[in-house]
């Protein structure tokens, strides 16, 4: 039942975190500016802190900038964390995020093409029965435990602040036109406030969802909680598919991870990975074909940092239950209509209507209306 009873049955029993990462460009954007990583077993063993590190980052800032910022953040956080010389996981996470912030900022200063780029970053480390979180921005980390879902991170967004201050309801925030505006993000200034949480307790069966707003913007907590009961591969794929069904206006990235009990000795666990795979190889379209492709996101900073590490189903995995019938289409994913033209025609129509409206407005005498919106430091993403 609980982790205690499992541990009592076998003194060798301990908790391991299995994780899968899925990402998709979505149906509207032309480029995936999200990035994510999960450390490999080999990396975890080489790191004195051990533990499994999971990261999701959602970049913003013009052509090239967003994808560069999120990739730089994930690569830097991972490399810094794995090279940490402290026994304190929370401190190591804080240092890793701070270093990533500096690196993105300086890269942006040095390269006019990248000026103003930034990214969210949400990282979770789980080591045995303890976990830590490092977080900036509005990507989220949820924990699903005993059928209840809890958002462990706090959004650093304008609307989240307005909700906290009682100026908006949660429902109003979800459709607010400025819901994408961040008040804190990585890489836009030389320093950044980093939320560090932990150690938090980890129980057997705890399921963690790390995701960009491309998921949590269109799939809400009751559904996340429900789908998180599934085996993690099916849950992650289901989340992305659900976002696609809702039009996926933004890039969608999710890591689903679950604490499970194992009696296998640590050295016996081998995920078969030495080197990391390009994140893009796990895009849904590629998964359909079971193929791997080379990275499509240009690597701007050719650092000798391991490329982001999505993890295949781990070898310690128990056999997965069959897909249930109401959720088992012939293909694992219905092929998403990538960059659908359907989304372009309403846009053209909307622009035409807008132009006509503007013409009518300017040709009629009308009272002056001014926008009271205060300027924000950070751009939408
Ligand atoms: Ca996003």
C-alpha cells in the first residue's frame, strides 16, 4: 500500500523515479521554442548528488531567440547541476538556474539577433524519498498524489499576481488577453529571483507533471489529474494529444514522472543511454514512425554540453497495462494536422474584419479611448 509496507516486504526496496518527455510544436506555431530534459542513469551515477533531474523550459523572444534561450537554460542547468560540488541539492539547483540566467543574458547581449530573449525554467530533482524544485516563470510542476492534484510551483505571471491580489478570478485569468505576460523570466536581466522548494517528501505512486503553458493553458487540472492515473507513457502522450485536439495554439511540452518501488540494485539499472538524444527526436510525428531525426533547432552556442536528454521507457519498468478500449485508436497518435491551414483562414478573416472595423472607426466621429494597460518589462511567450 504505502512505501513503508513495500519497504517492509523487502529491505532492498527503494524508490526510483521513472520519467518520459513528450513535446510537440503544436498546430499554430512554426517552431518549437520549448525544451526539456531528463537525466540518464549514467549521468545520475556520475553526479555526486545523484537523483534524477527533470527540466522544462519555454522560450520567448522573436526569431531564434526563444528556442535558443530555452535550450541554453536546460543545457546549462543540467551541466551545472551534474557538476555541482555541494551536497545540498537545493543550493545546487539555485546555482544552476542562476548560472543559466547569466548565460542567456550574456548571450543575448553579445548577439543582436538574440536581444531580449528569455525563458521559463522549471526543474525537479528527485532522490529517493526526497524532492527539490527550482522554478522561474509560468511553466508548472504538478504533483498527483492519491487522486489529488496540487500545483507545486507558483506562476510568475501578471495574471497570477492579479489573482493573488483579488483583481481577477482564476477563470478570468484563463482567458485574460495578457495571460502570457511574465513578471519573472530567465535571461532578461543579469540577476533573477529563483523559487527553490524542498526537500519535499516523495511517496510511492506520486506522479509529477512538468509542463509548459502550451499544455496547462488548454488542459486543466481535473483532466490532468484524471489522465495522470495512466501509465506514464500513455499519460504523456494523452496530454499532448488532448492539447492538439484543442487546437494547440502554443508549443506543448510535458514530462510525466512517477515514483515507483524497485528492488533492483542501482548498478543494475541501465537505460542504455550514454549520450543524449536531440529533443526533437521525441516529437509526436517522429514517434509515429518510430524514427529518430537530427535536431531541427539550430544550436547557436556550440558548448560541449550534453544535448537535452529525453528518456526512453526505462528498463526497470513494469509491463504496461493494455490501452483501454475507449482510448486505443489504431495509431498511438492520430496524425496531427501540422500547421493546419484551418488556423490561417480564420486569422485572415479576422484581420480583414479588423481592417474594415478600423476604417469605419476612423471615418466616424468617435470618443477617444485610451488603453490603461501598464507597460511590462517582459514580452509574451
Ligand atoms: Ca509557451
